[in-house]
C-alpha cells in the first residue's frame, strides 16, 4: 500500500501484472477529486477510455454525466475509477485473474481518497468489491455498509443504453446518494 498518489501512480506506469497489458493504448488510472466524499467504481475502460486515458468519456460516460446533472453531482467533485485499468479486448468483462491482478491499485485509491460513499456501477464492480454472492438485480438501490464506507450498488451506465427503464432506477439510486451525503 502506497501512502501517496505519486508513488501509487509511478507503480502502475509499466504494469504487466495481467494479460490486459498487451492490448492497451493507455492505462486508465482514475480521475477527479482525490479528496472526494463520493467515489464511483466501474468495470474497465472501453475504446474511448483506452484512447483518452480517462474513465467514462465514451457513450456510457456521457449518459452518466447527464444523470449527474439531473441529481446535482458535479463530475469534478467526485473520484472515478475502474476495477481494471486496461481495456479488455472487444469490451468483454474482465476475467477473475485480471480483476485480482489489478484490484490492489483500486484498493489503494480508495484508501487515499477515503470517501464516505462509493457507488458500484454494475455487476463486475459489485462482485469484486463486496463479494461474489451479491447480485446486481437484488442489490441495486440498497445500502451496504462495510468498514465505515457506505456502498450503493446500481446499474452500470452501459446497461441504461440497452434498457431505457433502468434510467429511472439509476437516477433514483443517485438521488439516494446525494441525500445521504447531505446527512452525514
Ligand atoms: N465502462 C466502464 O466500466 N468504465 C469506463 O471507464 C467506461 C465504460
Ligand atoms: Fe496491470 Fe491492471 Fe493493466 Fe492488468 S489491467 S496490466 S493489472 S494495470
């Protein structure tokens, strides 16, 4: 565990701890406010993110930004990262060994940011952070407290692109997050 961002960022530069290193253009480390009270965890970079080196800048990201606007979350005030930092080929889900190889970077990011609330975007984030026994269809919208951090599992924004009805849930879940942060 690194005690500062500089060392952590330096440690990942040439990472080849898993096979995803072969296909990447950029490592997508994370972005935003390093002192954020609110953090978002996605799955892994897509093509746009791989090209630009920043999480959630493609179609799913633009939809997430729109949802942020609706509930009053400012993107620059939160911290955003993914389970894996390199793009899985053809946007497939990260495999177990890849997530395991990468997750210590994310754990270190969580320790350094020290957020009060973490939003878990989709099944991959949910299972890798809270445990394989969780299912997104049942867990979404419900708070889970673990080691003094409050977790809100919700749909992955890419799922909203496939199923319009999930947008209402997503907004509802983010509203719960905003209300919670006003209370704590
Ligand atoms: N999907 C993710 O899970 N993360 C991104 O950064 C972009 C799309
Ligand atoms: Fe390293 Fe993570 Fe990229 Fe794998 S996905 S090569 S563990 S930075």
